[in-house]
């Protein structure tokens, strides 16, 4: 069985979240992104293999060993590239949605005039 693919969108969202909250637990990441704990672990491992993030041990407030996930310089660069790609995708989606809304408004206006 092939492992699940890690989309650019998920890479970007995960890297953005970790950059803002490096000490966030995998469970909290899963909750925040709405994905399974297993998928978070898979994504983190993939990003570490690419050299985009590194994990360092630290003691959290409950005296348990935890990890802090830090973007590497290469990871920061890749996150910036992913941000540009994600922005372009979202802008296209926005423009398509705006055109669709305009079309629906025209159709609704035609029906109002007929009624």
C-alpha cells in the first residue's frame, strides 16, 4: 500500500502553524488542522526527511518530554515558496467564486423581474 501524499496546501498549513507555535503537540496540531494524529506524524516525518523542519526535545509544563518543531533555513525558504503558490491558488478560487456569484445574481435578477 502506498503512503498518503502530502499536498502542498497541507505542507504550507503545517509549516505556518509550527512556525507560529513550535512547541505545539502533535495532538494539538491534529485538532487545529482537522486531520488525524497519524497524518500529523506522517507529515512531520516527511518534512524532517526533506530537511525543512527539525525536532528538538524539551520538557513541557507537565514534566514530560516533548518536541519543539523548528523550521530550518531551507524550510523557511520552502514555506515562502509554498505561500506564494497557495496564494495564487486561493486568488484563482476567489476570482472563480466571484464570477459565479455575479452570474447567480444576474439569474436571480432575471427571475425577480419575471415575477
